[in-house]
C-alpha cells in the first residue's frame, strides 16, 4: 500500500458544480497535512493547509479525519480556472525526509 | 521577488554525461529541497538541506549529489546520467524542515537522458 493515495481521476465536472476528493494516508503518526495545486507543466503551489478542526478558504474546504486517516478537499461553485491537478501532502511533524506527496488528482472543469 | 529560480529549464543529455542543476531562493529560507516528479508517482525527495552547511538524503538519492553553496543556493549534480533519471526536477525552499511550513517551488527543469 502506498503511504499516500489519491484517486488519479480525471474528475470531469461542469462549471458551477461541487466536487470533492479524498486522500488517504497510512502513517497514523502524521502531523501536518496540505493541499497543493499544480497546473499543467508548472510547479506545485500551496492551496491550503489542513487543520484538525477543518478549514475553509472561500470556495475551498479542507477536512481531516484522523480516525479513518484521510483528508478531503471540497470545491464549491467550481470555475474553469480550478482545472488543475491537486496534490495532497502528508508529513510527520519533525522530518523533512518523510514528507510524502500524493501522485495527484486531476480535475477538469468544462463550460 | 523572484522566489525560487532554477536553471536550466530544459536539458537533453546523453547517457554518461554529467550536469549540474542550479537553484536559488531569495526568501531567506533556511531549508531547501530537490524533488523529481515522474508520471503517476508524485514528487519524490532526492536530497534536502535543513540549513546552510548541511545536506541529507531523501527517498531517492542514488545517482545524485548536492551542494548547499550558501543560504541562497542549492545545486543538484548528476555525475553520470542514466535514462532512468529522465524526469522533471523541482527545487523548493521553506522556513524549516519541520514539515509544518509551506514549501515554495521553482519552475522545474525538464531533463531527458537518451
């Protein structure tokens, strides 16, 4: 089993739809969680951190479920510009060598 | 602010050739990283440097060497390139290696080894 697993997609949804995807992780000691966004042939950029209590940033909501060991990303009222690959990142608190990137979920928003 | 810069953007090497990928950051970050990204495999950590003067191996260090020249610069060297090293290489920096800090990435170097 991979340490961090994501559904590769692609998710193909119409503009204005709500879409959600999960990321599961195997190390129960993981402490920090992030969602990064990566546009085609570009570098990853931080979308949002994921906090234990869940957090929201505009149309984006991230949640953490420690019991089931997954994080989720919900995008409401999706825009064409949301088309990208979304990478989840899981890391123990103290070790850079253990930062694990998921392979990404590809999202395509159609007009 | 330029953020994280990488050179070159593209490179084609023949098997056995050597080259150095350059990375610099202007955010006064302590920590810097080199990743490779292959289709379907996510980013994998090659080497990282927690602070100036220190370097450590990541998940896939074989075939690579690094130098943290100063706080700004972190280079990655391929001594004898192999086709398996065909990949996109990203340099990144962050405030620290604690894992709780955002990483800032450079634009990447697309390397093909024939």
